[in-house]
C-alpha cells in the first residue's frame, strides 16, 4: 500500500463510524442538537466517499486524462455548491434546503 492510502482508509472508516454515532445520538430528535446531528449525519459519509475517490484516483494504472480531470472538477464544484447551500440553509434559509445540499454533495462525489 502506498503511504497515502492507509491514512485515507482510516479517514474513510472513521467517517462511517462517526456517521453511525451521529444517527444513534440524534435518533430520538427530542432536542435541537439531536435534530441537527441527525440532519448532518450524512456529511461524514461524504468524507468517507471522498477519501475512497482519492484512493481510486491514486491507485489507478494510468493518469487521468483531460476529460476525466474536467469531470472531477465538475463534481468538486457541485459538491462545493452543496456545502455552500447547507451552510446557507443553517445560517439564513429554510432548514429544508439542507437535504438538497446533501444531495448535491453526493451527486458531486
């Protein structure tokens, strides 16, 4: 295993564990903190998915071409738009936009 893959694997595994803990903590939704934990429990999974994407890009047998770089850049832009939408939803907008932001993050990844 190259030296970058092991830390990325740890990040991916920890993301899944953190997501499970957030779901278990927020499941009753009795306090606002539990509601937020449940709403944002998909974010650590997004981090895990991003770490897996980086692992796949690093272990590929050939370098990505210009078209693949464009696709990766477009996906990163869509994910960034989703993150910004989630921040906007928590700061000013309706909280229902958080789910659209999470959807965009997953689509981008």
